[in-house]
């Protein structure tokens, strides 16, 4: 295979140069071809060198091309190390995180930011960018150990870091000192010894406070810590430890309360669901019972011959009884087969009470 990005391919430690923008740029034209770069890594891997080093000096570029390079670095059976030798920005900074060992020259710069599309964005662009952003967060978090939230905040802020920045450690394993001194191995340094750091801080405070110039400050500090002026550094450290322990305990209690609150909220929601379900079932049962009661009453009146005994008439009476059971019952109880109604002169004249008349009376009663 003819190599475009790899040099000294016949050695046990070949170097690849990622020294241009990544992908195609409308102003700068073709840059690093992600697919070609990935193929060269895979070809070198088949040659079984001791290791491969990717030198990076790039402003970044296409996220799609960066994905190909990042994947090839991580999937190579041969250890692939990354070496930041200048500006390591945008998608190039993400690629830098893929290295087995991530070395940064002491003059080099890292930059992380959210992906974007040139020009005006539309809704589809926003959805695509959000998906790509989530992928970039996954790639960075998996290597740096940052939380998703912390990584997201870093991208949102467009974060620039140099080799001496206090926040550089998660993203770099070794800082190469170009002044000739021993390199700084951030990975080997391990976690900070909190106790030792506290002791050193307390000693610095004591050294400062023990000068004649700062006697008044010394008194204020002792008073704040609740100690007398003869207290030594062990006493100060003990007070600091006590405060830190209380803070840890408070954080633990707060986490417990948060968990209990979430559990209680969940149980309240479940209880509300049970209550609402029971209420609905009760209402449905009451409606069904009323319907059964209304049907029984109307059929009994129809069987007695007080109303026409057919399905249409019975259903109409049942509907009215469901709406006003007591009123309809009273009206049906008052019906006879040969009902009479008063004349204007006070006498009584037989009057046939047909269905239309009765329904009109029921409707008039319900309107009131």
C-alpha cells in the first residue's frame, strides 16, 4: 500500500501525521481524508510494529472523518499513541483522546467545542448536531472519565486548555517538557493525596501566621477555628479534617434524603393512580347499578300495561330514569291504564295519556 500520512513505515515505531484540517473545507479545500487515514492505520497494524504514534497539529474539521480515525486508533491491535504537537482543536481534540498514551507538548493547546454546520442551520441540522454532540460526549467521557454533564458544559463553553492548565489532567497522560527537563507523567502521578495536601496547606498557613507582620491574622484564624494561639499544625489539621468530615457527612445525608424523596414521590404517584382507578371503577359500578335498577322498574311498569311494552319505548323510559330516577319513578307510579284529567269546569273527563304526552311532561319536569 502507498502511504500518504505514515512515514518511516519500515521501522518498529512508525509515525503518522495528522497535520491539516480534517475532511473537506470550502475555503481550504481537501484536508485529512478520514477513510484513507483509517486504512493506513489498519495497514500498519497488519505489519505488526511495536507501536504507532499519530502526531496531531490540526484545527479539526469534519466530525464524520474524525469518527473513522478515532475508531481505527481504538480498534488497532497495535498500540496507537497520540502526540499533540501544536493546536489540537475541535474534532482533532476528540481524536487525540483515542490514543493509548496521550502526550502533549508543553507548548501545545487543546480545544473542545460543540459541533456546528457552516451557514444558517435548520431544524434537521439541529437534530443531526445534537446526535453528533452526544456521540462526541461519549467518546470524550469514555477516555477522560468526565461525567456527561461536565463534558457537556465543557463543549458548551468552547474550552481552551494548555499543558499547564489545572484542568488538563483528564485529557492528557504525559506532558512533554521541551526545555529538556523530565517529562510530567500525569497518568503516573495518580490521585491527589488530600491529607498530605491539607498538611502542606496548614504548614503554609502557620508559616505565614507566625511572622510578626501577620500576628493579627493569626489571632483571627485561631478564633475562627476555635483554637487558642498556642495550637500547633496538628491541631489545625484536626479541625480542618473535622470540617471536611462534616461536609462529607452532610453530602451523604443530602444524597440519602434525595433518594428517599424520589422514592416517596414515586409511591405518592402510585397511590394517586390506585385512588383514581378505584374512583373510576366505583363510578362505573354505580352507573351500571342505576341502569339495572332503571331497566327493572320500567319493565315492571310495561308488564303492568301502563306504557307500551316494546324495546323502543322501554329504552326511552330507561334513559329518562337514569337521568332522574326518583322523578320518573313517581311519574310512572301515578300512571293508570285509563287515566283521567280534570275539565275546565271542574269535572273529570277521561283522557288518554299517550307516550308523547308523558315524555313531554318528563322533559318539562327536567327543565325545571
